C-alpha cells in the first residue's frame, strides 16, 4: 500500500512538468535555403546588344591608338627637321628647339602610359548598362522561382558543382530577351560614357 501511494505521488509531482513541456510553443520551422546558380559569361554572350557594344569599343580603341601613333610620328618628324637645320640655329634657338621636343616626347610617353587604363575605363563604361541589366534579370528570375541566393559560376571564385535543375542561366537569358514593354522597371540608366581619348593628365 505504501509503495503504491509513493508511486502515485511521484507521478502526480512529475505531471505538471510533463504538461508544461507539452504546452510550450514550438519554435517556428525555418524554411530551407534555396540556392540557384548561373553563368554570367553565357548570359553576357547571349545579349543582343553585346555585338554593338563590342563594335563601338573596337572603333574607339582603334581611334585612341591611331591618335597616339600620330603623335609619335609628328614628334619623329619634328626631330628630323631639327637635325636638318640645327647647324644654322643660334645656341639659344637650338636649346629652345630641344626643350620643345623634350616636352612633346614626355607628352607622348604619358599618353602611352595612360592608354591601357583609358581603354579599360571605356570598356567598363560601355559594358556597365549591360551588366546592370543582367543584375536586374538575375534578381527577377531568382525571386520569381523562389530562390534565396543565386551564385555566379563565372565570378564567385568557387568551384561550383551544381545540379542542372537549379541552373537558372537559360531563364535569365529569356528574361533579358523579353520585349521592353514586358520587363519590370529597373534602376535608372547610366550616364552616357565619354569618348575614348588618351590624355596625358588622365
């Protein structure tokens, strides 16, 4: 009898904790993170505007290199002319001519040093609006298909091995090819880029 009462007491004493544990609210279930992948190189190469941008860049690049070449040729001709008449010049005229040529030589050297940087800057200016459109299309597709994160195979810096079912590259290309009237609003357009002209003070 005493043993039975003791068991009942233990059950009764432990009962409130059990009821409390059952009544405690469960933490909300966190949904699994959905990750997609895409390849921005494939997307960029598929853009209809890419060929026009590359043609404009090639033309600007050729103009810049021609400008530097013409400056170099002009300097060479001036040097040849100075050599021809140098003997007939006074010491002061000869010194002034050499100083003028040296100044022009430094100018050409600065143009050559800055040329690659200016060309790259111009390329960035031309590609900027296209990259902005890609970024907007990635966001639209990611949200529409319910992904929380989209990784770029081309720029993530990681070795991405992913199932084809989560690759949204084709969907992004299709989004970029939608008629303009059907596209969602995007960020304001970039300011027009400057023409590619090498300057010594760039």
